[in-house]
C-alpha cells in the first residue's frame, strides 16, 4: 500500500485510515519500531504478548537519518 504524507505544522503525518486501524486492532495508541529502511506499526497489546514469549535482545529502535 502506498500513502502520501500530509503537512501538520512543521511535521509530516501519515493518516491511518479506519481500515488500517481495524486491521491492526488499534484505537489511539500504536507501537512504532524502526527496522532498516522501514517503520513498523503494531498493536501495543501484541508487543506485550511477544515480549512475554521472547527474551529481550536489549536493542533500542533508532531513527536513521
């Protein structure tokens, strides 16, 4: 899926449609992860479930400029 970013003040924003929210099962909060050249949006409750199953690797997400 390809989406355009919109100007919001001095920032750019991605509009998350109802269909996207329904697909992710999110309401007002998302978990954001940076992976190589991708941004991954996840339902926070699924992130908590995954962390219960896997030991933490100790890596922090960072933004590549």
